[in-house]
C-alpha cells in the first residue's frame, strides 16, 4: 500500500479528483487529499506541504486554472506542492487535461500565462498523460500506480490516453475481510502484507460522500485474493460471510485465524493460517509465513488464469 498525494485545483477538477480517489481505494492505497484534512487546525499551505513530504508518490492533475497564490508566495499552491515533491525526490505522476478537450469557460483562467508556463514546465520535465473524462483519468492513474507497486521500482510510466478501457483497470491484489471489532489487528496484517509489494484493499478509509457498499463490491470483484480474518466477531458478521463466500466461489479465498473461534462449516475445507501469537515488528511466525505463501500462490494462479 502506498501513501498517494493528490494535487489539483479543486472546483474545476472535483469530479476528476473523486474518480481518482475511488480508483486508488480499489487498489488499496492510502489517499492524501485536501478533503481529508480540511477541518484540521493547520493553515492549508503548511498542511499541504507537510503531507506531500510524508507521501510515497504524488499525482498531479492539471487543467486550465493556475490556482490560488498564497500571500507572500510567488507560485500557486499546486505549483508549490509540485516543487516540494520534486525537492524531496518522491515519484511524480502528471496528468494534463487534453488541449482539445471540451472545457467549461468558467474553469479557464482569463489570463493563461501562468497556467501555460506551468503546463509547459511539466511537459518538458516529465512524461505526461492527457485526459478528457473522469473515468479515463482514473484508469490511467490506476494502471500507472499498479505498475509502480508491482515492479517495486520508482519509475513511473503513465498509460497513454484511451489505451485501456475503464472496466479493465486493475483491482487490488488482496481484499482484506474482517470484523470491525478486529480493526487494530487488521491494520497490522494489512501493513505486513503490504511489505510484500502487494496492493491491498480494506475499508478503513473509504472517503466521505461515497457509497460504502459500491466501493467494497467493486474492490471485491476486482481482487485477486480474498484474505478473511476469522474471529468470534467475524464469525457473526454477515458481511464477512458474504465476502468469504465470494472468495470461496472464485477459488481465491485465503483464511486466517486471528482469535480462537470455530470457523463456519462451509469454509473449513480450506486450511486457515494460524496467526494466534503473531506480532508485528518481530520475526514472522510459521502462521504468517504460511499466509504470505498462500496469498502469493493465489495471486499467481489468478494471474495465470487470466493470461
């Protein structure tokens, strides 16, 4: 899982930001955007720059508005974020609205000198992708991030516009199913699986304003492996049973026991990894090693079957 900073002007690119946000959640990444900290006490610029310096990768969406220039600053917030990302050396993905894309006049600067200079600088320094619709943009971002995580490199290769239809955007490697009473251990297990350079979806940070069941269903449908964390609370959870059933029917279920309980009968035919006693930050137990091995086998089989 990567910490992804989303930068753009806001009102003109609202629908595009939301599409990218959902796409990142499907891939299991942590999204960092202004919507998530608007209620915090820090001044916007200070918070933006602090967040971008703490991120793994930055996604810049650029239309035809240069954006707000804070007092005593030379550049807009978006360009300041870009310069901060470049200074700390994190990977940068750049997506520009296409020159010929229809665009509302109210979202185009009257004086375009600043935005044209900024766009030209991005074109000269980075391989960029062009977009004209939210779904198209979300697909490009998803494929680029998926490639970055899967290869384990810091080289970013944005996908050309229109090359992959939105329906084929890659989903997460792992869908993590758990009862909310077990959220603390679920987070620790998610972080451990993430060390294997695998993308993970879990529902801890679904953005406000989006339908919870729509995002979960999309992520579950697109996943390559369903890891179910069994506990007494999970055994009683209707949602965990539904997600486990989906994994079992698609033959991508990897169960794990996190608390002593009797796994429901229909799921007992698959050996569960025993995570009782596992703690993060120390050597993996045999149970954690078994879980990681099972996840990798599941993903390899899924990739082979779809090849």
